C-alpha cells in the first residue's frame, strides 16, 4: 500500500513535531545540569551522604534519558532524511522492503520496520 499525499503530509508534520519535542527535552535537561543541585535549589546548606547519593542517582537517570533522547533524535533525523532525500525508502521496512502500515507510522513516524522486534 502506497502512502497517500495526505498521509505523507501528516507524517512529515508528526516527524517535525517529534523532533521539536525531543530537542526541547534535551535543551531542558542541558539547562537543568547547568543549574544547582536539587538540595541547593531547596536551600539545603549541608547535604548529607544520602542526599548526595540520591542526587547521583538522579544525575545517572538524566544521563540515561539524554542518551535515549539523543538516539531517538538521530532516528527522527534519519527518517526526515529518507522522507526528503529518498522518499521511495520512507515508510518501507528496511529488511523486507514491504510497506510499513500507516497506523504504525502514525505512532512511530521514524519506524524502520513493519513490526516491532521482540
């Protein structure tokens, strides 16, 4: 099934929206890491070991989330590249060449396969 012009316009908009969402999230995380720690922001003068341990865990989670978001942004950018520069490849399973269902692309417009692995 070939995607219609209307579906392609919708998917382009979805890709651009998702790119903006992920970029904004990464910018917020970057700003948050440049500011005070949660205990400093709360006015705590003497942080305990538990506070520092908790903050360390939050920092690790921030790094993991930033890595995931960066990977997602790379996937979105790759999909936009396919969309604009290789439209015949956009919306096709990269393993089989079969069309990816519109319903899947609507949810994950940067999808590279017709089915989820797992």
